[in-house]
C-alpha cells in the first residue's frame, strides 16, 4: 500500500510514477485525495463534537451540584443531540475509511527510479549473462521426449488425476524433483544464511491482501471450501507462492531493529489457477497449475533494502551456476513489473529443447509497500516506528528448472548427466537411458 502522506504531499509525482506502469491507475489519485480530505474533515468534526460533549457533561455535573436540575436536564438533551451527531459521523467516517482503504489496495507500487520506463516485456533489458549455451553432437530432445522416454513424468495420468496442467512425477523424475528441493534448501540455509520455515499451504484473504495478491488477482486463485459448507468458500486460499504465508509471518507485529534483517526460505507447492489460459502453449511442464518452489524472503531496514536485494539475486543465480546452466538476468521495465514490486529482476535459464529462455526466478524489492498493507513495523534505534522493506525471490522455481536441467545435460546415449553438486542429493551421477530405478 502506498503512503497516503506521500500521495497527499507529492500527488503529481505519484501520478507520474503510476502512469509509467501503463495501467491508468494514476486516474485514481484524485479520488484517493478526495476521500482522504473527507476523512480528515470528519475526524476534525468528531473530535470537536467530543470535546463539546465533554464540556457540556462537566457543566451538567456542576449544575446538579448546584441543585439546578431543570437547567441540567436541558443540557442533558443537548448532549444527547451531540451523541447522535457523533454516532452519525462515526458511521460515515467508517464508510469513508473503508472506501478509501479499498481504493488504496488497488493501487500498485511505485517503480524505483532505477527502473526503465517501458510498456511490455519487449522493453526489458538484459543486465548480465552467465555461462554459454550447450552444443551437442547429436539431435537434442525436448523435455517432453526425455520425460516420456525415461519415464520421468506421466503427463496422461497426471491429467487423469486432476486435469490438464497437473503433473505426475514418476521414478527418476520424482527422485530428481525431491533432490532439487533438498539441494535448494540446503544451499540457502547452509551457505546463504537463510532460516528454513515450513508454512501452511493455505492462507487467509488478509494474507493475500498483505502481499498484494488480492484484490487484483483474486480471480486467479484457488479458493478453499470446508466440506459442503458453502459459507466457508473463500475464507482460505491455496497459496500461489510461499511468499504469501512467509512474508506474513510477522504481520501486525512491531519488531525491534536488532531483529533485522530477517531472512527466511521455504519450500512449498504453488497453485496458479491462471496457468493454461486460452491461447497459451501449455504442453509439458512449462506452464502448469501446480509446481514446486523454494522461496526466499527478507525483512530488512530500508537503508539495507537494495544491498540485500542484490544479494538475494546473487543467491538465486548461484543455484544455476552450481547446476552449470546458462542463464541471463533481466531487469523488468515499469510496464512489466508485478503489482507490489518497486524493482524486479527475472532470472531466465536457457532450455535447449525449447530453444528459448525460461524464467525460473523473479526477485523483487517491494520496499515498504507490503509492510504497510500488513501492518508490519520495526522500532528503529532512535525509537521511531518504521516500515521495513520486504524482498521476495524464487530460489528457484521448478518445474522449469527441471526442464532446463534435463534438456541441458542430456547425453548422446539418451541418459541425463547429473551436475556434481546435485549428485549427493540424488545419490547418482546420471539418470540412465534405460535402467530401472535403484
């Protein structure tokens, strides 16, 4: 959520930054200011009425002490009229505050000054690349062919179980998926300094609002219903990413500056109802409704926000370096960033079978946008209550990492070579071309 004080004092600046996103949200600023002015006026009126009520009440007490009961009763009628006016103003104030908050929840974050203006992904630019694209002395297969030939994924039975966009990992495929998750968690906890947490896979609506998923993306979420009780539908939602529960761990809390920075990592399945939308190529594992991911979350003082942000990106890059996968880091333009982000880097890995790059990590600094929405603050050394920066990043996401790994490291004999750092987790140096699971 944006700072209402910033909107009030620098309305033109806020309009300009919102306009750079291309979503026409700058048109809402005037209504925000009008509702804010109404709210402040009503607060002033209520405070004045309460002050008057207190003054008259004291007069009533004095009159009763002087046995002037008739005059005291007239004053009592006056206080009842004041109470009615206060009650009416309180009701209107609550309605105005609710309307204002609802409107503020629809405003996206302001892009950081270092983010280039642009309309679409075509306006993003590559910051750096690592490694080189693999070349082969044989015809390289796509992950679809590899998965079917090696029995890694049973696409047909996955669809039979849950519909299109859901995967059934089998044999070496299931083992590789599990090994990748363990590899990612160990890397980030043992080498990068994150604390592992294991969150619930369903969260409340307020948690989704806190990270900026709602209200904008409510139509893309899986709502949960408890049994046949329809009244519970939408109280809880399957998480689209572990960011939803983990970033909200300290929602509503006042932390001490000595608690920061906080660095969490978490494994979770992720559920995306929008995956497989009409017109999108959904074959295989590139775009699915359910996938695994290890998420990175940081809660840091604003002064450390962008230093910690660059460190988080480096942590995600390290995954691909250890797995010997060529990738590029892309800075998203203003029109392609996520709703809650002030600055975002996407890390895209090269997948030979697709002859294209696949996004496996998106790292964002949301600055204080999310912490304001969830009421998370910290007390600074000077005793002031401040909002911390919240950072999130995929460290990294599967199944696209799975795709890039098997396509990149496929061998002439049909097997898959396993990179050295991953071998202890899979307990094998290759997936054989025809051998059964050990």
